[in-house]
C-alpha cells in the first residue's frame, strides 16, 4: 500500500466510506448471458472489511454508474444502506448523500479505479484507489491499495481507516475473544 504523508490524519476523521463497484468491489469483469447481466465476482475479504467498518461505527455507501440487481443483493448482504446506481454524474448522488447524512467532504473516503471516479476522488477527504487503477486516478489519490479491484482493495483501505482511528485492535480482540498482542507492523 502506498499513501501520502497526510493520509493517516485524513483517515482518522472518516465517518463514511463510499465505493465504486465495477473495478473496485469487483475485478471489473461483467459476465453477460442471453438474459442480461449474469454474474459479478466479489471478494469475501472486502465484505469483511465493510462489516468491520460498520461494527466500528463507520458508515458505507455505493455510488455506481451501472444498474444491477446483483449489486442490490450484495449491498443488502453487507447491510450497505446507501446505494446509488445508474449514476451518470456521480456528483449528484454525492451531494444528496452528504446532505442526508449531514457530512462534509472531509468526513468521506471514496474508493475508485477509473476516470469517472475522478470528480468524487477530488472532493473526498480521503481519496483511495485500487492497485490497478488508471494513472490519473492514482495521481489524485491519497491512498493506493496494494490490491487490485475485487481482490481485497476495499479491505486494505478499511483496515487503514480503522487502524488510523485506533479501532482495529479492539475489533481483532473481539474476534479472538481475548486481548491479543498487536500484530507486527501496526
């Protein structure tokens, strides 16, 4: 993972993590059968990262340009209550979400991978991208995950946010059922 000098300070104040779907929560592949979209592949590790954010009191949301019942289903499984699909201009959803949740841009992290994510990355308090993101996206991001889209990038960034907020070890201890020594490198 790569991050700018101010990334940890920015991550410490995040209250909401917003994610793109295709290329971020998935590897960007879309399988289309004769009756339309048939499949997308999601990472269980990303799902665990999202669940851990929720447990720690950090909200999550999805803003995506495509519409898919598969995304609705995955969001419901993960209890992501704020889902905007079919957004040609993601800024409209961003502004509506900010108003509904009474948040400032600095309170929001955004994770994306492609050019259509640039407007939100440039607004976000913590701009994050996948390891396989477009060069222009990497250029504006505060954090570049060490993982590709659909392969743990969201989990990578969730851990960074939780660790910067001092919430990670409490979550680990809850899973273990006892207090564990912090892992190497934390």
